[in-house]
C-alpha cells in the first residue's frame, strides 16, 4: 500500500476548509437590522426630497439640514451595528471558552477534521526522516512533526471538562473511545521514535533543544488529559 505524502494531507485539509467556506457562502444572506434601518432611512430621505421639491414654501435650509442628518445616520448605523455585533461575539466566545459550553458537535468536528488530519500530517512528515537526509532536513522534519503533534495536544486540552460528552459509544453523536486511543498511541509512538532518531543521528543543536523543551511541556499536558479520560472509564495506559 502506498503511503500518503504529507503534501497530500495538506491538500485534503485545504479541501475540507474550502468545503466549509463554500457551505457558509451557500447560505442565504441574512436580512439584518442594519439593512432594514438603512432602507427605512433611505425611504425617508427620498420622501423629504420629494416634499421639498413639491413645496417651495418650505425652508430649503431646514430640508437640507434634515437630509444631511439622515444621510449621516444611514452611514453610522451599519458601522455601529458591525462594531456592536463584533463586541457581543467576542463576549460570547469568551463565555463559551470559560464555561466549556461549546456544542458537542463542534468538538467532534475538531477531532475529525483537525486532530485526525494533524496526526496523519505528523506521521507523514516523520516517515520522511531518513539517514540519507542532510541533518538540517531531518531537523526540519522533526520540527514540523512536533508542531503538528503539539497542535493535536492543544485541541485535546481545549476539550477540558466536556470529555464525557465528547467521547463514548453513541454512534454519530460521540467520538468512539478506540479512535481516541489510537490517536494518542500514535502520538506517543512518534514522540518516542523522534527521541530515538535525535540520539541515533546525533541531532543536537539549539533548535532541537527548544523543540524538546516544548514537547516535554505538551507531553505533561497530554498525560493530564489521559488521566481525565481514564477517570471516565476509557481504558488506556498512562
């Protein structure tokens, strides 16, 4: 069986991102409050103009002043609407992160579309570490492999107290425990092999030292996550 190159995983990842953006763009535009207010103001402005033309006795300065105010309001309303909407979105996102109240489906998508893709990217990069490479090339592969593994671990940490809802045997509603175990085991296997390669190829430099320090920090977090999933009954060795 032919191994999938890491560039193929990048293409797959990009394809999924494009599909996600396409789905969002396919949704019908939302007729929001700012648009409604702008249309109302435009109609009022038009009405004021018609009235001023058909009634010469009305003070032109007053009509011009009213028109200027209406135009100004029509410009400010969408700006204020965007600012207020963005502000409330930030507050909502902060609340979601602090309370771990993100929708379970969102976490499942993170596992399927981010964690699984990233661990396969890491595995593909790791398979390119060979003795025939220049030391710099192997250092690069080690760096990128570690990067994608650390991103996987970061996603696990985000799941926090929701793991009981995310992982289980409810088909299509949870991530099956055996899938989680396979990913974690692959992470640990690649980590172990990377350490062996560094010693075997004598790849000791500041870059590798920094990578090892960062990996150690992430591995400690991964061990805490493993303890958490063991506490909900998922059988995995620490």
